[in-house]
C-alpha cells in the first residue's frame, strides 16, 4: 500500500448509491453486524465518512479522536443529504497528495496517511457489503478499493490482537474464492450471510 495512491471516489459513490436505494421500511432491518440495524450502519457510514474526510485533510479534532466503539451510531433526520455529501467530501479530501503523506488520526489512532487511506477503503468496501446484503442489493465494489481493503485486512490478520479488537475472528474462505468473499471473511463476517 505504501507509496501507491488510488481514488476513493468510485467506492464512495457506490456506497452513496446503495444508501440512496434504502427504503424507510428497511431501516430497522438486521445487518451482518449483530449490534447494528440498517439505520445504525447508515449512521456509522456517515460518521466514518466525516472522520476520514477530516483525517485526509489533517483537520484533527473530535471527529478523528472518537473511537468507533464508543457508542452505537444512528442516523439523523437529514441523513439522505448528509451521507452522500460526507462521502463526496471524503473522496475529495483524499485526492490531495498531502493526505497520503505524513501522519494523521482516525478513530483516536495515529497512523500514516497511506494507511489511513487503506482503512478508509476497507471501511467503505466492507460496510458497503454490509448495507447491500442487509437491503438485498447487488454489490460490486470498486477494484482499487477492494484491493486496498484486502491488503489492509491481510496485514491485520497477521496481528494477534486483530486490529485492537474491532474485527471478529476471521471466517475461513478458500484461497481461490472471490476476492470480495476473502475480504469479507478476513473482516470477521460470513460471506454467505443473509438477513
């Protein structure tokens, strides 16, 4: 990942389109994250978009200092406008080469810019899958973001602390399985999950 940049815009747009298709009737539905209903997942996506936007801008503060495990997120009344705007701003922030250099912070963790970009890609890829699965939508992630997610999760899988406890145990997926299934398995989810 180091030294290699990519555009988070295509994956951010995929997530925005998935969110746009969510109906009000689906908001209370289950997701692959046991503690999150669809509305919580949408709230998490909004929060992470803001946090990684600010991490890319090196605008460090409350959005970048808060651990994602502090509280179960939720949507606000204007989420249909707020989420796509935050996703667009996230992608724009990481188009600046300065975002990829030096150190930044996300989730209360200091990390190199290029690593933060990989984490952002992973969040968008995995939670895009969560949202698509929970709402019965087709899902094909952006290839560059998927590869970045796989690289990040592969490195985390080597760490016995599993990313500080934010991931469950990896779910075994055949080495020749689709890359998306392998990413989902590494994130601690069952690629065959259905609501």
